[in-house]
C-alpha cells in the first residue's frame, strides 16, 4: 500500500454529494438562487476546512443511527478537497450569473455541478479529482498526490 | 418559468442521465460479449447461469449488503446458480478486463458464461434473481413469456 494514502470515509463523501444534488435540484425547481448560494457557501466552508461540507449531517444523524454505514478506503483526501472547492467556484459563478442576469448560464452552471456530483455519486468518478491528478502530472506546484495504485485518476479506489 | 415547467425540465435531465448510463452499461456488456477471453471464469461450469461478483477486503457495502444478498440467492437456488467471487484489489487485470470501476460490481452471466446484466454498486437479491431468470432465458433485460416460463424451474 502507498504509505502516503490515508483513510477516507467515502460514505461521508457520498452523503455530501447526495445532499448537494438534492438541494440544487430544489433550487432549480423553486427558482431559488439563494439556495444554490447556500450550497456554494457550505461547499466553500467544507473546502476550507478540508471536510465534506455536509459532513455534520452524516456524522451527527445518518451514521449514529446506522442509516449509512462507513465505507473507509485508502485514498488521498486532497483531490476530494480540491474537487469540492472547484465545484464551489463553479457554483458561485452560477449564482453570480443568476443574480446579475444571464439566468440560462447560471442554471447551466448549477446543472453542471449537479451532474458532476451525480457522476461521482452513481458512477464513482470524481471529475475534480481527475483534474487534480492531471495538474499533478503537469507538475503544477501544490498538486503533489498521485492516484492510488491500480486506480484510474478520479475513479474511486477499489481497495 | 413556473415551477411545473422547471420540474419537468429537471425530470427530463435526470431521465437523460439515466439513459446515458444505460447506454454505457449496454455498450460495456456488448463489448464483453464480443471478446472471447473471459478472465476470472476459470472455474466456470457451462450449462448454468451465474454471477461474477467483484469485491475487495475493505468494501463495507460488500460485507453488509452484497454478500448477504448472494448468500440468500445461494440458499434459494442452490446448484442452479454458480457464484464466482473475485477480489478486484488482488486481481486488478481481471477487474480491468471486465471494466470494473468500483466494488461491489456484479455481472449476471448466461449458461454460456456471456454477461447479460451488470450492476454497478449494490444489487439486491430480488434484482439479481430477476436478472438470472432473464439470463437463463437468453435475454438481456426483457422478461418476456419465455423468460417467465423458464424461470419456473430456476
């Protein structure tokens, strides 16, 4: 096993993605840009604290009641932090577009974040993580982690 | 744009996502069926349908949901079904051949060992049972009268 890998609870990540998808869907249907802004804010705080933004929902409610079981894998947490931050930036851009006028662009960006979160939740592919590993291959400073052994960049590790 | 229209648009986009996923799964199965090599099926006994189950030692949903579901099928169907378990972390070449991106992943194989269904993520016993019935009838998801008839003796 790669010694630099850490234990990452993928259940916490999946709960985070599921809540993001659900809230963004509601924000679109209800035409509530403020809700998209709230999700962006939570994702920003999550990226800054290096935790899934909606992790308290998992640790405080779902996990203690046994509704969601932990799924701890050997993985790099940094790409997931980057992916959440990247998603937050795109979502903030969408919110700005919604507030300033081009609603189609704004909701398009909201749907982009929703779609990528769904791809991660249902397909196990983290696009933001793939971007992180791509930047690592380009030797961009700060992007020091490589994909876990045997894992395609961005794909959920199999171990 | 009123709420109803937005709701319909959201449903349409979700449906599009589901269709894309199904198209990708179908393409994956067709690709595997066209490939003569079937690594991982060394112990396969032709003549009975079965399940190729990819797991790993650290996979929590495999332990808590997928394995019990397979044990339930084994108890119900006995020798009518064969189940082959593969540690995707130890046999990465086999997992790559089958296009396994995460665990658990289950492939339902027909009596000739050709994949008919794939489940990415946990698959419940009931779903696997239906897929086995379909695979036994030689189908790939369409449970027609022939599938139902043949299912009786599965």
